[in-house]
C-alpha cells in the first residue's frame, strides 16, 4: 500500500493539514487534530454563541449522512462532467464524450466506471461562483460566506452537529481525510463541532494510542489537570468547557473500541482493491466505514486539479483515481443498503477555462463549473443546469454556491432559516439565504 497521500495532495491542502498536526504533552496528537487552530487560545465568552428564538422545524430529511468529495485546485468541467465534443480542439482538446447509463447524458471518456452508474447520479452543470482564487473559492464553497479577516464561518459538518448533535457519542461527528479545507471547520462555533483531521486513511487516527504505559498516561492526565487548575479557577467551567471537552472526548476515543472504524485492515483485500490502491480511494473506503459507524459528515480531498499546464495528462490520471474510487463507493453503499440514507457530493472551488492556453493547460474560471450529487434522495440520471456550446457561460439553471449548499442542507433536513449568532452577535444561517434545488430530489 502506497501511503504517500500528503505528497500527492496539492500544496494548499497540504499546508492546511500540516498546520493541525502538532503534538501534545500526553504523548498523542489526537487533541490538536480535533480542534481548529486557536481553539485553546482564549475562553469563549458567556452566551457568545446562541441560537435565536426556537428554529422552524426542518423538513423531513432524505439523507442522514453526507460523504463530501472535494476536488481541490479547481476541476475542469469541460474534461469531466460537461464535455463539449462539438466545440473543436481549442476547447474539447483530445477528450471524447461517452454515453452513460442515464439516457441522453454524456460525460468524459475518463470516467468509464462512473458512466455505468450515472442512473444514480445528478450532474449540476450550472454552478457559478464569485471567487476566482483558491483559498477564497475553497472557503466560499465550504461555508457559503466570503472570506473575512475578522471571522471564521462554519462548514456543513459543524452546522449538522450544532443543529442535530452526534449519533455516536465516542466518534467525532465530522471527519476530514487528506487535507484541511478552508472554511470547512467549526468556524465561530465551539471547537467541539470541529472535524477530526486524518492525513493517511491507511494509518488510522494518528498517535491515538499512547506511547507510554497506562499508569504513566493517567499520571500525565492528573499532572495536566493540576497545571490547568489556575485556569479553571480564573474562569468558570462554562467558559472553559471547550478546553475540557476536547480532552475528555480525546481520552474517550483513545479508550474506545469504536477506533476500529478507522482500521482498514478490517476490510477484505477484494474490497480495498475495488476502491484503488491510493490515498483517495482508501479515503473513500474509510468514509464508508465511518458513516457505517454513525459519523454523519465525512470529507475526502483529492488535490492536484490546478492544471495551468499539461492539463490533459494530469486530468486523465486524476480522473482515473476518482472514477475507480467513486464508482466503488456508490456500488458499495448500494449493496449495503446505505445509499438511500447517504448523500454523496462531489464539488470543487471553480471551473477552468474552456479555451486551452499556450501551455496545454486551463486557467481559473469561476463563471461556470460542474458538481455531482448522488444518494440521499437525489434523483439519479438527471442534469440540472446547462452551459453554452463552448462551456463559457451558464445559459440555464444557474446555481450560486449558497444555493448548492442549501440543497445539501435541504437533503439533510436542516432548517435553512435557523439563525446562529457569532461571538460578535452577528446572525448567520447555514447557507446564507441560498435556495435549495428541490427538483433534484425524487
């Protein structure tokens, strides 16, 4: 098994992930990976984060869980899910379109396995964003809000936990595999809503087993509590609950049998091979295992889509990895009876220029791009939105990023009008007034 996951991840995702990976005095690194940067820097002010008057009830959900596949770097829509075979070589390049299991729907020849399962999948071809830089686009896609220097906005995993709580008391409610996404964390919410970050899916939770004896570990916990005593005496327990809860959750997880959910050795060699012998494929398998163990939100990142040069060589390789993993994931969820309750989402921060540049590449293109949704009540074999014959403009079904995120929230049954206040008393909603695409649901 090749565990060079981080080496194969794009630079933006790699830097973000590594920023979460510092050690702690307990001899484990699980604590920082369960919290966002700065989680322990200062206590939360009393009642700083509170909901408004009782929220209107959410609709009946069609999905219970979400597996969110993020294509970091900006996936080209023309070479993947919105091919333009009649546009000529300056747009289509060498990539051919192929028929799929969905009548009348074509996708790139790079996805032969997925093509056989397009009757389960909806393509959104009308996405458009206002953000054309990586970090800003990544942040906007994950949070529905534009990046600000004064506040961090929560991602969908944090909103899901904040509104509905965790199903499995021991395991984290949200897990990110293979990279930390800008805007995908707890944001201004309490650190207990932050995801657990996992670098390599084949290594389990990093250092979740203490490197000291049980007795010494307990001694260190006691020593840590003594060091923290002054802090606890200065601030009341409610103000430091994030600090205390983080330690309690980490220790509970370290001692739990539920950690086996992260151990891919529990899968047969045949199943592991179906997903692909690479970090993303094994990350998708880990996502299925976690959802199976009541982790409600799992994100898996595949980086490398920033193809300013040598676009076709890069995309063919990336698409091969994605095609195998996503095809296996959909089949695996279906045969286990989990697809109906699990929404699988694939998205990216923006598209790439339909016209090929002088370096045989494609540049950033926020005006038009594509995404996929499957399972969790999504009507398969459908296409929402359309670009023109060159792929340069959305001409039908234009979908803003908040609308896309509102569609995810709608499927999960989350109330789009529920207001959560930030520590500065500013009101926020899960998709910033985005409107769900109800027609995508069967």
